[in-house]
C-alpha cells in the first residue's frame, strides 16, 4: 500500500484564541462574537489558547502517534487588514510552528482559508466583491513565500460550499444581513472560484519547493443500500441538492474541468452572462489533490423504475449523536467517487462526531460512542485502501473540543477534552483508541 497520513485536524479561529495578540487583526468571527451572534453569547476570543500552547500540543500529537497535522492560517494574523501591511509576528508564529512540527516528524497540512475573513474585507463586500480575488492572490503569495520552502501540502479553501451558505444564502448573523438570492450567491461562488484559481497559482509560484496545492470540499456522500445500488449512489452523489445552491460538483467541476456544473446552472436557472472572458481559465487550476470532509452519508437505491431514491433506513439510535448520523460507508464511497470522477488523490481531511460530554468524577472521559464511530469508520478507510481507492490520508476532526462556529462550545468534537477556563487538556478514551487503531492499520510506509 502507498504512504498514508494519519492525522488530526483543527482551524485557526476554532482553536487559536489570542484574538488580539501580537498584532492580529479582527476577523468576521471576532465581529460575530462581539455582536452576540454566537450561541449563548459565547465568543472565539480565547477558545483552546493553542496560539500560546504549541509545545504542549505537539507533545500530545507525538503521544497520539499521528504523522500529520492539519491546521489553518489566520489571514488576519499574517495581514491584519487582509491586504497591505504584513504582520511579521504572525508569520514568525506559523513559521516556528511548522519547524516544530517537522522536528517532531509531523507533516503540516496547511489550510490557507478556513472561514476567518479579515473584517475589513467583509466590510468591502467579502466574496461578493470581485476585488477580493487580487487580495487573496497576494495573501497566498505571502504564504507560499514564507512557508512554501518547508510545507508540502496546502489547501486554499476549506469547504467553500459552506462559505457561500453561511455568508450569503443563510447568513449566520441573522438580522444584520439578509439572505442573498441564488443568483447573488452564485456570483459570490464564482468569485470564490476565481480566488482559488489565482491563489493556487500565486502560492505555487512563490514557493521555493515542490508544493502540492489542493482544495478541501464538504462532501455530501450517498452510499448504496445494496451492492446493486452503487451506480445509484454515484448518480446521487453528483446530483444538485434541493435546498442548497452547491453540491459535490459545484466547486470541483469548474476547478478541474474549467466549466461550471451544467445541472446546477439549469436547475436553478442561473444567469452566467456576468462571467468575464478568461475567468474559466483562471478557475481551472489543476489541483494536486482533493481534501474531503465527510461526517455522514445518505443511503440510496434504485426503485423498480430505475429512479434513484432514498432508502428507508433508521438512524442507528444506539449511536445517534447530537449533530450527525453514523454512516461509516461514507468514507469508502466518498473518496472512491471523487477520485474516479476527478482522477486525483483524495485525503479525508475531516471526519468526526460531536457529543455533549462532561468529565466523570475521576476526571476521565469515556466517550464510547465516539470510539465506536472511529472504529467503524476506520474499518471502511482500511477497506478502501485495500480495494485500491486513491485515498492517501485520514484526519480526525478534531484534535480538541473547540469553538464550533455559531453553535459556540456546546458540541464537543475532540478526542481531547478542553476546559475552557483553565485550557487544561484531557485526552479522552477515543484518543487512546485512535492511538491503538493507528498502530493497527499503519503500514511500514506510513
Ligand atoms: C468544518 C469545521 C467544523 C466541522 C464540524 C466542518 O464543516 O470544516 O470547521 O467544525 O465541520 O461541524
């Protein structure tokens, strides 16, 4: 089997804290926090304080036995306004962090944009203002120049599908901004694609070593009910969704093939006349890999008339979680369908489950449902590798309990419990089990 990365995942706004330390500028999540848009009036200002605890956290990664760590850069730490002035302290922070990870034998997987837009860019219209594409191009060039000598794997966007949804279609700071029409959302999506195209190129050009630049998608996987339904699952996985503007091909098709996904344009009667000459050439940027975030899936089958329909399956209530349903086959079929369609290596860049949990009286966390989730999903990861699916890594989401965006701190996704007052880290049972599974599945190459 090929080399495989076993990792854990986080993102800057969710774990770093230190929201105004060392020259970092304000982000939209600082702004939403100040406006009281987060559940229970919570904020992202300190969260896990990872910014000040890198040594301790790398020790935990070593103990866990991972050979990769996926994290994101806070744009506003490197460029406080999102453009113009550069903040050397922010750059030094990430540069040292990368050195420390590499010294520990841990491969950094760096996300360039995981949702924390610098506030001034948001005030100028964010992704609905085409100007942002050049600002992102500059930012990615700075990233390439400062980290591209040591970091091999970069993803420009995390889940652009969710970005258009929470910023435009269903804005999270309800009442402040109104939901945009599908057409307006599509135009913002087009700008995101342009950002991605320019940023991919500028990062590659600025890096002094051979970097791999990809994108991380939110994959809405359909799985077959019986072996006869594999084609049904494939069709459904690439069919536009009812209620959302995006689907699995909405971003990836333009990036890989240089054209918007026709079924999406037709279904929502989108007007493409605003697209400028040359745009699709910029957008087609030949990513080196696809990162796929998969949490669950929908089971489908063919009915008697060969129509694809949802299967009647009851969610496994023994494992039902607060947020997600357990469908382990999703990490088998998601990478399979994506790598077949795009002919690219796939990494599962996020997979995990949120539970609302507390430590027991002895300070232990027996998160048995999460252990079962990881066990059953990793069985499918192993099966995919053995069946020759071009799957090259698995990252559990998340290393820590953290700031779950608008939902604040109540959903806990971590394999490490965090006390948000003292920042004390307590590995849960799932931490030790994941450690065991990595040993079990690791090959000599990994
Ligand atoms: C996002 C993460 C988020 C996770 C759990 C993904 O959509 O990339 O930032 O915390 O799901 O909801």
